[in-house]
C-alpha cells in the first residue's frame, strides 16, 4: 500500500509538473491561432478598406474640385481698376462731362469774345500833309490820314515814313520813332488822325542837309501797303529825322 501510494503520488507530481507545460503549449497554440486569424482578417480588411477608401477619397477630391469650380464660376469677375488719362474725356465719364460743363459755364459767364478791331487799311484812307511848322530850330510836318470809307476803323501806333527823290529812290534812312505810342485812335467816316514828321532847320548843326525830297512814302500803322504824298520841299537837316505816333485830329 505504501508502495502504491508512492506511485500515485509520483504520478500526481508528474502530472502537476506537466500541466504548466500543457497549459503553456495550449496558450501558445491559441495565441498563434488568434494571431494568424487576426493577421488574415487585418490584411483583408486593409485591402477592402484600402480599395473603398481610395475610391472614396478620389470621389471626395472630385466633389471638392467641382464645388470650387462652381464657386469660381458663380463669383463675379474682379473689377479692373484703370487709371484714366486726364485728357481722355470718354474714359473719364461724368467727371469729364461735369468739367466740360464747368468750362462751358465759365466761358459763357465771361461773355462773348470781343469783336476783332477793324484796322484802317490803305483802301480806307487818304494821305495828305498839313501845314509845316517852323520854330526854335525845329521843323514839323503833319501827315494826315483820313477815313474815306462808310464804316469806322482804328489806327494805333507809328507809321513807317521814308523820303523819295524824283526817280523814286530812297533818300537817307527811314524816319526813327519819337516818343511813346498813343492809345488806339478810332476814326469814324470822314474822321482824321495825324503823325508829326520832325527835323531841324538848316544851319542848326554842322551836319549837312539831305537833298530835297519829291515825295513822302507812308505805311499807315498795321498796314503793309504804302501810300505817297508830295513832299512840299521838305528836307532833312542836322541829321534828325523822326516821326511821332498817330493822334486824333488833322494836326493843322
């Protein structure tokens, strides 16, 4: 009996020792099975989710792009700011229009442009000489310009005057201007204005006199056509020969 009990105890002891090994083997096998099943399931799930996930991602990307394109098409185009040249009235629009209106208003407010001054041309004038005035060593001879037209005209400034001999040749130099210019002289029909020729009496200076003139050539102020009149024995002495600006009256 004792021997039998010993044998039984040994068996129990051996079984007790082998149980952890069996349990460990069973545990390892279960873990291996679970791991193998999990791995296969994971790979299949990855493939399924990967395929469907990629498709879903692509579809989402296309939806976003479509939405952005629709939004861009619906959004109003940005307004381009352009600088408008100051001289471009069409591009300036209302501003230029108002500026033009202001300019027009200013022009109308300032009144109409004054009418052009009607100059007494040679066709309207008659040239004569007045009475010679001799005194205190000076000689003055009025050149008289009379308006022979039926309308008023004006004279302003100095005439151009030269002395001519019998052949029409120039004697000496043209007359120099003497004094200041007067205001514009209006001439009504039949009205006259005059300009004084001036020289010295013979013997006042040692400068010899010019030869006597046959005619006097006169360019009225603002005119490019000359007129002629008899000199009446007028000659220049003392090296002085000048003319004053026109003034009202015949100068007689």
